[in-house]
C-alpha cells in the first residue's frame, strides 16, 4: 500500500483581495507536494476558485486543511483517490 495518496482540494476564497495572500502563503508551505494548481477569479462575485492536486500522506493533508480553515471566508471540499 502506498503511504502517499492523491488528493484534490477545491477551495473557494471569498473576499479575494483580503484573503488571497493568506491562502497562497499556506499553499506555498506545501509546494513540494502540489502536483497541479489552477485558480480562477470570479470578480463579479468577489470569489476565487482554486483546484489543487496534491500527493501527500493523510496526516499532512489534515494539517494543510486545518491551516486553510483558519482563514476567514474560506470553503474547502476534498477528495482522496
């Protein structure tokens, strides 16, 4: 069995101007684990949508999600393959 799994994070960032730098700082901490990252600003609704594919151990993913959830106005959904 593999220690690392592929995870997909879908992140919705409300109040993009206030929170984008915080989200980027957290994701940068996990840059070595990130396989792919795509962002799309939806300026009409002041929200950014980010999809991130990550190869990491489950405990590392838990820590990443906890850090992101500390940022106000963030919604996260995840899928593990």
